[in-house]
C-alpha cells in the first residue's frame, strides 16, 4: 500500500495487456539520501493485499497474472536506461523482447543445482528461464565463488561473462568512480522480486530508510 508520504507519482498511468484483459498501473518514486531513485509499482487490484504471495498459507490464485503485470510494467521502462539488470530469470522474457541496451543478470539462485539438490527431474520453468538467460545476457554476476562454481558445473559456458561480485558490491576504481559520479541522465534499471523467505526484511528496511 502507498502509505509512505515521500512517494510521488512518476509519469502518467499506463495500461498493461494481460491476454484479453487490460490492467492499469502507475509508478511511484522516491530518492534515498545517496540519490538512488527507487520505484514502486501501484495497482490496487494486484498489490494492495495482506500478503505478498499468499494469505493464511494459501497462494493467491492470480499470482501468474500479478507476476506478468510486474514483468511487463518493468519492461516498459527499459528503453530509458543505460543498463538492464535482471535479478530473476522469470523476468528475462519480458526484458528480452524490449531492451535496447546491455543486460546483466545476477544469479541469486542456480536453478540447475537447486533442482539437483531437491531431486527434481523435470525441466522446471525456473530452469528453462535460467538456460535462456545464460545464453543471452551480456554479463552474469555470481554473488560468490561458490555460485560461480555451480554455474560452471552446470555447463553454461559463461567464461569471461561471469564476474564474481560479492553481495552486488564492488570496490574497483571503476565502480567507485561510477558511484561518485554526478549523473543527471540515464541510469541502471534493476528488475527483481521479493519473496516471503528472501528480501522482505530488506524492503521493509528500505521503506523506513527512504
């Protein structure tokens, strides 16, 4: 819910096609003290609920539509950024058909390894999406050397496209210069999702911070 007073409308309301249906959306924005622009997607029907993905232990039946709505809304932004940074392979399809700039994918989960650990034999949607990302992304960031090793073991052939950046932080001179630069145009679009088991506390802390 839009309970934060610093959130301001960013652009006009837009429409997103979901099959034969159309759903309205609007971006709300705010800035952190370090001048990072944070966008929140507003849609009363999809997002003003008690839970993120479920209530009382039951998942929302329209979760696929909600996820498609988020993906397509984010895709509409991609033409205005210098880099598209995707954090979930299931978001890649929407990015793949709309982006016109370099793409970076951070492998928070290696689905090939996860399925093996769980004893899952079938090709899950996450695994299929992961394979597509590994072929198409300009860079695939591993958050640890262990994750990079798992990606190598999966046989994706990333080679020089696989930097290791611990927790998405990098201390190289180029990264420091980029962080300190006075930017008035362009930027980086980060596309991702937060689940009940990973990221929710970060979102709550971010809202309190901004």
